[in-house]
C-alpha cells in the first residue's frame, strides 16, 4: 500500500501481527526524521536505530513485532516533507 506524507505527525499502516513487511520511502525529507514504530501495550515503540531514517530507504524488511495489527511512521522536524511510502506485507 502506498501513502503520501506531507506533514509532521503519525501515519499508521495495517500490518498483521507476526508478519514481515518491506518498506520503501522516496521523496524530500526537508530536515525530517522518520521513525518506524510498532504498537505494544497501547503505546508506539520505536524499532530502534534500524527503524529511523533521514534519507531515502530502499527495501528495508522488518518483522511486525507489536501486539496489534498496525505499524506507524512518525515524521518529525521537517519543514515541508513530501514522502511517498510503499509498505508491502510479505
């Protein structure tokens, strides 16, 4: 599934718990940092260093390790981000 992100904030995606997914982000970060997060105990948790990016990513593959069927992209610090996100469940 593809989404366009043009502002700071949260953008959730539906990903079944336990599934692997690929993530590609293209576009202009304009100073933004993107954190990939999973849901655990009703809170978003960062995937860690491998889940934080400030540049174009190509084909990162992660496992959905949270306790809900959602992952989140948190965009922060950008002036005018314009990012195309492709997330595909494998």
